[in-house]
């Protein structure tokens, strides 16, 4: 018999009438011949209310007790949902995370799922009952209640779908699908019929609040078909599957407004510096994003990265300590910044996307302070005041409001490789372990750095339009924060057209009265790709430590949700590749 997992968020079960409405959706799924597991969140703003109660007592409540407190919200909802189903004539049973058998690690308030026992759920389903599961929670090895972090009910639902080998996981929410960007910011945003795991992973981590990014990690690792739907209608929503909606270069864009930028200025340019910094940040359980290290000058380099604004003070404590230990020049930070990103699998096969995005931003007279790129993402850091205008410019320039020519028919779990799913489950010691998909070495690239370009609107657009018109295809792009009215931009290009790239760059620096371009004709790019890279705060540290222990200096860093790319000297490429393969051997699938 087919099995469906349905998840209802807090707004979908905010009052008794909405609980009854959700129960009717579960009944319709059962009447269609499915076994049904319903995962629910706490009602409405219950979790916020519980946190506020604790904060009225102390601003530093014990995390174990906070998990006990916060998990009570879901316990209320599962009981009400079971009561609602039985009042409508259907057998139902409510289960807490502990009763289900969701085992987690010991990290209170941000626990990760290690395993799920399906025995009790299977028995209930086989007895004809609808199972009501508490989202957001589990138990650790000591039997203590743990919670998975805000948005964790999404993760619970997809994890249960993976463990039960469900045919589909339906995520019911207050929107009717995934949009090309947040429709509350841009009314012209379009609902997409289908989006790939990789695209959704990037968008979820970049500020698209429809799905919790850890839930998409589960979906990708275990081949779960996710259907995002409206709680308040029966309309078809958006399928999250392995393949994109079309081959358009950009599938969606997102803005992350709750960001802060930090820079370690003038750090020694030698092996181990990045490792030391990110080891401390990983120990503090701080999730970094948009890591940028540019080429060192005169034995010094700058390392910039963004963190959630709520982690700014904790990160400053770490950064100030590291700065003093290694003898960096100073620590800088900027509040009220926003990251605007364009995402699409089509970028991998189409050129010109970056310069088109930069030109759209330039035409609005908006200055870009940082740039990072990956195969399927381009991110630009701008002032918070410019965030909405930047998002609209990027959305419009790629025509995301218009329906594309569809590339694929929607997939279902039956088209996934179940043997691969079973292999993944068997090899992972914990269900939320990192999965490394590939570790690659590219020795075909050269690197060019413009060390002192004007830090003004339009510079990136003009630069990469001119580079493109010279017939140069750019791979990595990194722009680090400006100093004294100047910015540093680095890019990589194929070695066989290095001279073309240099000629175009020199023309630009002459026009701008800027410093002469610097270059390295033979570099190596090492890239680790996988699932869970950003949410596992220690992965960047492990990568940098492995290379530092091998006495390999990292020149340039660029990160995304699914990859970390660095450049090293060409002579270190093969050694670096082997070191990384050895370090991540257990996680490579």
C-alpha cells in the first residue's frame, strides 16, 4: 500500500478549526488508498511563547530544560490532531519523538538525527491507524528530550519519509508552493512546478524560508520526493526532486537580510591561518556563510565571511581572540548587510550569467561589497537598505516572472534508485551525516587579481562584461571587502586564454588608474562537493586543517551550500587532492 507523509506547520494548525482542516486532508489521503503519517508543529506562535516564558526567568536558560519546554508544544498538537481524526471516524495514534524512536546526538536545541526506528509506526499503520508524529524532537542516548532547531519539523517529516520509504512527503504550509523569490517582497514572483534538490538547498540556505535546509539534505540523500502545498486549498504545489523545471540558467533568487559581515584584516598569508580561524568558529557552533579569502599581498591576506546577525557578538569574541593570537592587523565588521543570490543548475552549462547579474545591480546604482560564486550560485553582498531593490533587479533581469519551457516531467520516488537509498542508509552512521559526492582537482586554470579597483557601483559589471567580450570564460569569482575606497577582485580563467584575460584586465586598470593586475599562470582548484556542507560547521575547518597539516597554503576561498572551492599553487594540487580524499574517505558516497 502506498505511504504518504504529511507535514503541517504551525500556521496550518494554529487553532482547533485548522487542526480539523488538516485532519480532513489526512483522511482524504487515507481514502485514496494510502497509509498516512502526519507530522505536526506546535500551534501558531506556541514555541515563541514558550521561549519568551523562559527568558522572563533568565537570559541563559539551561539548554536541556529548554528542549523539555519547547517540545511540549508539539505534544499538544499531536494529541489534538488524534482527537480530531477520531471525532471524524478514523483510528489514529499520537506519538512523541521518543515513542517513535527518533535518536539524536546530544546537542540540545540543535540536535541532529542519528537513527529512526520504524517498528512502532509500522505496527500502527498496519493496524489501519493514521500515525500523528511530533515534529522537531527526538531523544538522545541518555533518554533526554532533544529538539532539532527552528524549522525542525520539516526535517522530521522528510527524515520519517526516508526511514519509511514513503512514496511522497507533502509539506503543507501557508504558501502554495516554492516561488522564484519571496512573493511577500516581489508580488511578481512566480510559483514553480518543479525544482531540483540542489537548487532548493541553495535557496533554502540563502533566505527562501519555505523549507528548512536540513530537510532538503535528507530529501537529496535518500531520494525523497517532496511536495510543497497549501494548507488552505487543494491546488497542486511544487515538487522538489532530482531535476530542475527547465534548463534556464537561473531558477530562483533569494535575499538573506539577517546577516552580518566580519573580516580578519591583514592575517599572515601562510598555511594554517584559515584552519585556526574556522576551528574556533566550529567549536562555537556558528554557521558561517559566504566565506571569501582573496589573494595575499606582501605576506598578508584578508578573510571575510558572513554569519547570522544573531551570532555577531559571539563571532566577534572568537575573531578578536584569533586576531590577537596570530598577529592580524585588526577585525572589522559590518551590520545591516544583505546577501542577494541567483541560483540555477543551468548556470553549469551557460556563460554570461554573472555579468548579467552584476549589470542589473549596477543599473540601480547599488554597490556590491562581496562576491562569491559556485557552479550554480552567484551571491552579492549589499547594504540592507538596497536589499529589496537588488532582489527585484536580479529577478527581473533573468525573466523569472515568466513561465519557462519545461524540461522534465515531475518525478516520483519510484523513479529513484532505491538500491542507492538503501546503500546510503547502510553507510551512514547517522542519518544527518555529511555526504561527500566528489572531491575534484582542476589544473586547467590560471588566476588573475585586480588588487585595487574602485569600490563603487558598476565596477563588477563593467569588468566582467569586458572580460567576456574578450572571449574569456570565467570560472571562480571572488570580490573581497573594500579598504580605503578600493576593492580586490579575483577570478580564474583557462590557462590557454590567460593572455586575453590579462590584456582585458590591463585595459581596465589603466582606465581606472588602478594597480597593475597580478596573476598566477598555473593554479590548482580543489573542490569538495556534497550535501550538508554548510550546516555541518566543522567541515570547512577539517578541509583547511588537512591542507595546513600538509603544508599547503590556501590562496582563494569561495563557498556555497553544496561546495567549497579553494585555489592552491599548481605544484600542490595532486598532494592536496590526495590529502582531502584521505580525510573524507568515510563520507564519500
